[in-house]
């Protein structure tokens, strides 16, 4: 790990205890994020992206539990911290943005109150300073007339503006790491692009590490430095954005890329990967993707592939990843 490594997750395990059995939602995830770097976590719905981020944030609730691994923030294992210490980490060192800003903003307080509350707590500012800082943060996230908007209530803002406010709150205490879980899914396409651009720009100027969670590889291309592709609670491929898009090695990643709408938008129907994600209570014995994979053979059906570095900084979990360049 280089010196600039901010977050390192090693062999993280999170499971849910249900009446039907134990669901291994996150099964041995390892990843790392450097300062100023954006790591995208992608995969279909249900593959464990949110549970991974909630595990990092110490927010897994019953019937879930983190059962193994390490979450190292600048070398300190967050899994060993008390609830109180973890709350401080969440306020000051790691921030998060979720999909639906309306549920995270409090409808009865003005925008300025809500940003102000966060900055006053963390930066020990008085009321007047907090208001000035709130206006400054609103300007930073590209909100026009920030000195007016600061007195608005959440319902007076559009969805895109609310998400900007959430980003302003998330960044107001200068976190080292920002976790954005599908931050633009609820927004329309042009606003989506603006919000993503904003996160990317702020990450570079403030040197914030970002974990960007999305089910959409399209948003990754512009935004991320590296990508980890998840499938059924595991990472199946990890590479730089360039390598992943130019030469995806895992058939699942290839399928995800194939299902992106083309730029021309003219061609045939959108491809979708056949089949569904495996039932985590009853996993197939070999490769978890084998039942949906066009290249699966007897080896895949019986032996679980490991995540291996097949090219420089390019890891993949597939028995056949390098045998043929089938792209
Ligand atoms: N409260 C819960 N109870 C039982 N299982 C859960 C719960 N929350 C999540 N899971 C399991 O964890 C898996 C991963 O969920 P999640 O991380 O939310 O997926 P996503 O990649 O869509 O963010 C789900 O498919 C489900 O099997
Ligand atoms: Mg999710």
C-alpha cells in the first residue's frame, strides 16, 4: 500500500442472520482508496454494494453483523472503535451521500441550519461564522444566490439542488473519505451529470478519497480512477477505469459493458445479462457467475475461482479470463 492510501478494507465479511439461514451479503471484500482518488463500486442490484459501504461506516444493524476483516482508515481499524468514536469518524473523517436527499434532509429546518449544525459541531464556529461557512459551502457546490438559498427549506429546492445541499453538508467538515451510494439515481440525466462532475471536481480540489457506488457503468467512465466490480457479495474484477473499459477480463464485466446503451443509441434492443444473481443462501459450488456465463465449463461448475492479478494492477476472479481475448 502506498503512503497516500487512505482506506484499506481487507477481507470484509458481513452477514445477515435470517430464519432461512445466514446470508453472506459481503464475502471477503478487499479494496483500497487513496487520497484524491475515486473508486467506483459497481454491480447489479443486490450484489452487496450498500452493505459494503454501511460496513465501512459502522452502520450495519440487526439482523446484520460484520463478522470478519479489517477496515483501516489511515491504518486505524474502524471495526475496533466504540460507537461513540465511530460517530466522530462519521462526522469528521468519513461522510456519506445517499440516493434520496429528501429523506436525509430535515424538512423543518432551513438549509443554513442544517449545514450550520454540521459545521458548528465539527469546526467549533459561532452562529454567524457557521452561516457564512454555509453560504460558502453552497457556493462551492454551485448553488446560485447562496445567500438566499441558505434560508430556504428543503421543499423549496429541486431534487438536484437538494442533492447539492447534501454534498455541501457531507463536505462541510472536510472529510478524508466520501462515500456516495447511488447519489444520482433519483435525478434526471442532465442533473446527474452535473452532480457527478461536482463530486469529481471537489474530490480533486479537496483531495478527498471517494467511493462511488453505482449500478451503472456509464457514470463510472468519466468519474472514477479505478473500478471494483461486485457480484454476489464478492469482487470479481478490479482495474483502472481505462483497463476495465478497454479490456474487461471477467465475463460479468463484459456483460455489464455490453448492456450499456451505445452512444448512437440507434442499435438493437439493449442487451441484458441472462439469468439472475444466485441465491446467497444456496450458492453454486464453483464460480458464482457460472450459471449465467457463456464460457462456463466443468471447472467453473465445481471449483471456485480466486481473485488473481492477471495483468498489472488488474485483478479478476475467472478461470478463463486470460485464455482467450474474446473481445
Ligand atoms: N436487512 C437485511 N436482511 C437480510 N438480508 C439483507 C438485508 N440487507 C441486505 N441483505 C442482503 O444483502 C444483499 C446485498 O444488499 P445491498 O448491499 O443492499 O445490495 P446493493 O448492491 O444493491 O447495494 C442483498 O441481496 C440481501 O441478500
Ligand atoms: Mg444499494
